[in-house]
């Protein structure tokens, strides 16, 4: 025997229903546990009875008044549930029909009568007998009950319209009832709810409470059905579109088959391309995995477009295709000489590279960096290298690039993502061993999006670039066979870590004779072709080219020279069109101005005669060398710091102070009084005051000018000089020797004083220049004065022999803007 704890029904606080304990009824009935269904009162339900205990309970009921108590068991998988595994609240039903089936089971049709709560369960002769208590609620009609019934009825009508499994007319007829208890039970029996939710509704005895609960359940179910209908409609449209596409695709395949074009699908073609691409094993597996994903996607989905683009990029990048290299050194040397004049060191390095390629089967890719001023041919030299080696040539400009994604690409999660420029250029090259030029590598910058120069560290490192990973491809790509060439105008803006990964080759500016040869061999011929002229229409003499170089260009390269030659050619072309093809002109130094106008630049010239305090110095600029006159005047005054004018930078001002200190320390050798500086003001001026000047190499020039101004001995006009000075008169080496000597030669000065430590740099000076110039290599300032002054210094004897006067205080700071 099993007893449940007794619970009492509470009175309704609104007085709509009256529940009296005396009106409770207790009945003893056969009990049958049922599975996967909840029987409600007023509900006709057929089901099959098969369990032995259930059959005995049914037979007991049929033998009596045909009433039986049905309660749902908690777990439908249990064949013989115990009383505590069955819900306490069930339904007393009347057996309407019963039919014994051939397999021993009984098919029954029952009608629900009323709810009941189990008080006690007894196992009697193989079946359960339950003591059940029922409670009848008597409802008094009122406005609240009517409003609740109308709300529930309206909601159920909406539910039936949305639910396709219920017949609208049948259901509406069933709920036309004024009894709230019957209305709620009829609706609950027809709702598509879970067993637990239906059992919860069955356990609510109060019809008013049941009305409210049914209304809430209907609200939720209607919302679910609306959402399902929206989703179903959308899916239906997509399926219709997909079916249409499928139909059209099948039709296209059938047409192509009839035309004899084969019936291979797009995916078969992609797989064939992937297998033939020569990808590494990991990349090949990833490509096949992506292809499988693409096959499973709807053709019109956004994700399929992303996946297809990714596969297209994987197939577009060269994985095994290589250019067949030209390893014949003689052919390569001939090609380089045809395209470029001079640049011997660069050409030697390229030929060395080709020689190594012949001896080593798989050498690592070279990474060169050409550094030089604009217009000297850095970019065109890279193209010539590609031509000489038989490789493809691609160029990536890094000027102004400030986003790291330009190098490494964007991840595929971003809309419109693409690989970086490295991978894009490799696709453009079509081979895995091109000549790859990274142009203007010194002009990259950085911001919040990253530092592109840091991304280049992996690209330009031979120890790492064989497994370069682009963010978009997300697979390793081998860049080790690429011949990287970087170009830059200056080195100081390139990060040290990036410089360390490159072999720096400097391209100095061309000398005047070199520019003339380049113009004769390349530029004139190129401009003739571009303007449609013949050799008979226009002839450039060497003197004309020299005049153009000196008067109309001021550069280290030949870009502006080519522009001026093109300007002349266009003017001649106009005359040829106007006067006929027989028109011809020979360009000379005299008639160049007729085509180009007034000269743009005044070539630096040496002064007419030797003067006191006037010295010719040599300076280096980005466009080559130039001579720089330095003037010093000694006037009566109160003494003190030297006056420095001519827009001199900090370093040049310090050189002037060092020169002044040296002169003061050598007062005896210069024939001066010991306290000469107390009554003399020294004014140092470098002409062309609008041009900023800086650098230490004017030290000996200023010291010579000061010594000349104080000793009243003129400085030779036909000698130039350059060198840094120390307080003790030592002459230190300088840079840009080749350009400076070219400037002296161009100005007609064939004698120069240079530091002895610069003698090693004479190898860079053209041989014709070394042959015509008289060079004096000096170690001390005394040697400089001996060569530069027209007369020897006077020998002054004095009884006083004092120590060297200490150096003057540092000058006022001025912003440096150029180098001398």
C-alpha cells in the first residue's frame, strides 16, 4: 500500500468559486499508468493497452462501471512503474469502446470525466487500485470570467490558424462553450505542448486559474508559430532559388554535353588545379579542406564568395613555376653595359651573384639595398638585373606606406580582405624567383595601424623568409628564391634592424663626363624615339650637353637632364612639322639658350685674384659637389666671439670656433701679438646666405681664412681645400671626396688640399681626374697654411712664451639644415 500526503483545496479569494470540504468525493478505482500522453476531462482518446498489469486493471473496470483512473508516468521508458514514479494527479475516464487485438493487446477508446488526486495506491491481484479524491468547482458567472474566456478563445483561434495540424472548423466548434472548465480542458488537450507542460495544466483544479495559465501559454505558442512561419517562408524562398539555380545549372550541363564541351563540374576543375599547383603538403590539405567547405555552401551565400576568392588566390600564387635563369656571365655583363653606363661596383656584385649561382645548386636569395640620390638609376638598374638574369621583374613602392597590412594583408574575417602587396606582386610575377624591387624603402612611416618596416624584417631575412605567412593566405610561403632589391635615398631613416638584413651598395652621383656619355648613348636616342625625330633632324654636340648639364640642371642623377633634352626635342619636332622633314639643327653651347631660355643655375667659379681672407672650400650636396667660398674680415672692435653669418648650422659654427681657437694658439707662428684678439672682431661669412650649410669639413677652410685675414697674407686663388680641424691643428678625414674633387675640376681648380686619411678613397675617384689634379695630402694645419698662403708666414721673435689660450665658449645654437 502506498499513501500520498493529503492536501486541502483553498477557497477562491474573489468568490467566483465555492469549494467546500464536504463536497469532496473519494472513490476507489482501478489505476492504469499511461505513457507519452496526458488525458484531460472531456477528451476522447484512443490508445492500446499491452502491459499485463494494465490489462488486468482494464478488465476489472470493464467488469464494473467501466470507470478507470489514468495517470501519466514520469519516465516512459519504465515498463513496470512504481506508485511514486507516477504523477499524483490524473483523470477518471469512462471506457467507451474496447477491442482485443490478435496479439493480445487491447485497443480502447476512453472519455475523460474529471480530475482526481491519488490519496492511496494498493497493489491488488496484479494491478493498482487507487483511492482518488475529486473536487467539483461551482463557478458563478461574472465579467472577469467572461473576459478571460473571450481572450482565451480569440488566442486559440489565432493558434489554430497558424498551426497546420489542426482543423480550423472542428476546433472552433469544439471551443464554443460557456463552461470555463470544459473550455480550458478542450484547448489544453489540443495544444502541442510537452508532457510536463500538459501535466502542469492538468494539475490546476481551479478553472479561473487555468484560464489565465492557458492564455499565457497561447501567447508564447503563437509567438513561436509566427517565428517558425517567418523562418519557413525565408527557407522556402531560398530553396526555391536554389532549386531554380540547380535546374538551370543542370540544364547548362546538359547543353554543354550536347555541344561536346564535357561535363566536368566547377569543383572538379578546382580540384584538378589544386593537384597541379605544386603546393606543399600542408597547403594542399588546406586547399582541399576549403574546397569541401565550398561544395557544401549554397552558391549564392556570402561565405561561398569568400571561400572561392581564397581558393582563387591560393591557385594564383606561384608555388613551383620558376623562370629559367641566364647564368652566362658574359651575356649578363653585356646586358648591364647596354642599359647602364658606369656603376662598376654594382655590376660586379651582380656578376658575382651569377657566378655563385653556377657553383651552388640552391643558394639563398640575395637582398641588396641601392642607396643614392634621385635620378641615378636605382629603379632602372633593378629592371636591368632582371633582364640580365632572365627573371621576371616586379616593383612595390613603399613611399608613404604606413599600414602593416599593406605588407602582410588582412585576415579573411574582414569584408573585402586581400593579401598583402608581397603576395600580390608574387602573383603578378607568376614565378617564385623574380627580381622583387622594394622602392623607396626609406620613406615608410608608422601609425596606430602598425609599422610596415617591422613586417619587412621577416621578408628580408634569408633565415626566415622561406616560411613567410601572409595574414590572408594563412599558410607558409617560400620567398627564399626571390632576388630582393631595396632602394633608398638616405640610410638614416631606415631602422637599424632592417639595414642589418640588407647588403648596402651606394650609388654616387654621376660625374660630368659620365653624364655626357649617358646623354649621348641613352638619353638623346630615347628622346629622339619619343618625339619622332631622326639623327638628321637634331644633333647634340658634347659642348651643348655640357652646357645643359652646367646651366640647366643641378642634380646627382640625369632625370632633369633627360627632361631638358626632351624639351629641346619637342621644340625641334614642332619646327620639323612646320618646315618639313628636311629641317635640321646642330645643338651647341651657344644656341642651347635659344631652346631652353636663360640659364637656371650659375656654375660656381673661382674668384678672379688672390685676396686676403678669401678661401675656396669644397662642399658635398645631395646633387653632387660644389665649391664654397669662405670670407673672413678682421676689423677693429672690442674682441670676443667671432661673428658667423651665411646660415651656418651648429656643427659648422663649432668648426669656426675650433678654427679660431687654433689661430689664437698659434699667434707666435702667425706673427701676431699675444693679445691680438682683444682689439679685433673676426667676421666669418659664407656667401649664398639663403642656402643652409652645415658639417665639419669646412674647418681647415675657415682656419686658413682667419689666419690669412690676421696675417694679411693672401690665399692662392687656384687651390681648394676640405678637411675637419681639431683644437691642436690636426686635419681629420671627410666624406664625399669624389664629388668635391669633381666640383673643383668643374670650376677650373686643378690643385686641392685634402686630409691624408682620405688617400684610401682615391680609388673611387675617376682616373682622368687623378691624372690632371695636383692633390696635397696633409696631416696638420701648418701644412695647409704652407700650401695655401702665397707667402710664407713671418718669423716673429718675442721674449714672451706663453701657453696656449684656452678655447672660447660654444656658440649660440642654430638649426642645422644641410651638410657641407
